[in-house]
C-alpha cells in the first residue's frame, strides 16, 4: 500500500536517498538497487588468504509504487504496478504495523490484514484473468495433452477464485512449464515485512501478531523491522551504530536480516572461492550441480568441467586454508553429479 514505509526501507537498504514523501504514489517509476548479502565467512577466509579484494553475493531490490484497491482494473498506478511486479522473482510485501497521526493512510486507519488482503485480492484478480485465458486456449485445442492442461487450469482457476495464492497450488511436473509461462503474481515467493515503530520491535504488537497468523495460512513468513531506525543507523559511523544497536537490544541491523531473508526467499545458496586475487561469494540456485556452479564463474566452465575440489567452510577455517585441509584429508574431489552445498569452498578443474 502507499505510505507504509517501502521507500524509507529501500533508502536504508541502498542508501539511495530516493523520495519518500507522505502522499500516495510518490514512487512512480521503480527504483532498483544492488545490495550485498552480509556474510561473515568472507572475512574469515580473507584472514587466512589475505586477498586483494572481497566480493560478496548480492540481491537486487526494486522499490515499486504503492497499489490501491481497483489496481487490477487500472485504478491508481495499477497497470504499471502489476507490470513491474510481474518482472520480479519474489515479493517483499511491506505492511504498515505502526500508528502515526502525522503519516496518512489511504484507508484512514491501520489494519494490516485489510491492507494485505487488498493487495492479494488485486494480484489474485489479475491472475484470474491470466489463468482464464490460458484455460480457454487449452480447452479450444484438440490434442490429448491439451485436455490435461485445460483440467489443470480449471482447477487452478477455482483455487485462485477462492482467494488462495497460486504458490499454494500443487503443480505436476508435466505442467510446471505451462504454469511458469503464466508468470502469475500470486505464485511468487512472498515475505511480509512488518514495519513497526521502535516499541513494536519487541513481542506483543497485535498488528504484527495478526500478520504472522495470516502468513502461516498462506505459506509466507514475517520479518519485523523499524524502517525509521534503519534509516537512522545508516547515518552513524560503525562505533556509534554498534552502541545504538546495543541500546535497542539488537545484535545486528534489521536490514541484514532482510537481505538474508530475501536471499533465502529466492532459494539461493552460496559457494565460496578464496585466493590471493579475491575472496568471493557466488550465488547459485539450491540444487545446482557442480558443472552449473562452475558456469556461474564463466559460461565455458560448465561445458569443459572436469571435477570440483570441495572443502567445507568449517574445515577450511579449522585447517587454516587449502593446503592444511588437503593434508588433513578434508578436501573432496567431486564429479558432475555433485550437488553443491552452502559454504563449499571450491576449486573447479576445467578443460580447454
């Protein structure tokens, strides 16, 4: 919704200083920012290899204009909003869970469940139109496989019509491609960010508790953040920041938790490389095999892959580097069928 703290949170994430004013549709064109994923493992590796640079994994965030009731029919900036959100891989839905008489709400009062349902209704209505078109197309075709597709989309239509997100609908493998081709808005993995005031960071906020109950029903999770505090933190030097966090009883900025949560939402894991030139975190999809992971370093490496030399991160640190891990028998040689694990410190051997 407008005026819930989206742009304030985005500003804190990216330090981009985009407009964040108290009126609807301040954000019209989407703003994007690349944000590093906090990962203390990189500093631990660098302490051993003393590389020239550290390169973290990243997540790209996009700040999209607020949506209002009727967006699926073009109200507000509805058509633009739906087009922009369709291009994303996952949704971080910022929900207002704080009272502030100086910041207006488009519906007059604070009610996070109403706000969430407004957004999800509009996304669902847009999805209904997409699913109906796909169902009608399959129903008109005459091949046997088209009948199965038509039946699938008919069932999906009933599911979305009942107010359920497409991500909670079971999709058979044979129809996964047809499902993905629809780019359904409610199929996207979703994280709710409960934007609270300073007092709301502790347990007991009824707005957050209501949002958490809703999230459990729709297969999502909730992260509690105070966007105003996060903006205050980015203006402090590291020492002041640490003292401020300690006063608040926090171990780290909420933004660190948000970035890591977004990384998990995208179903990404990290493998690591360490050498004199750089220590680097490489983001890959969970389930990637070793050749696919090698291909993220250079596309030719997937085709010319020979083997992967793997040292688990803990073993690398314990043995103080590659040489120590190798002599202690902690390095493994893996082939093309090896599924990469989060934290694998890796050397790839490739051919010409």
